[in-house]
């Protein structure tokens, strides 16, 4: 089993949640360092171009229950996740 707290493990868990239409609880580190816990319903992966860097970032588009709207989360900022039952 892949470690769900590593980038490959988190990516795999997100992929599984998208395919199985499952909600996740995530620990997410925001741009300025603040950590929040959120319940999300991931929908799809997206590449987000960053103007101030030379690479794209893999993100997940998801419905966020905390903000009650669709949001985009950078996968590398998800520190931990668990599948909601």
C-alpha cells in the first residue's frame, strides 16, 4: 500500500476518490503557511500555470465544504488526507 502522506500516495488517494466519488478530509497548508483541515469532494486534476515560476503545478479541483464552493488545491500542499466513510 502506498503511503497516503507522501506525494505519490496523496495523488493516488485523490485519483481513487475522484473515480469512486468519495469525500476526503485533508490537512492543507495555505500559501502563507496557515494549516487548515477541510472536507473536499475532488472532481478532477488540473494543471495551473504559475506566472512567477518556470513550471506548472498539479492541482485538484474540488468542492470545499469549509468555503461552500469549488476550489483548486495544489496537491503538493496537501500534507495528509483520509477517506471519509
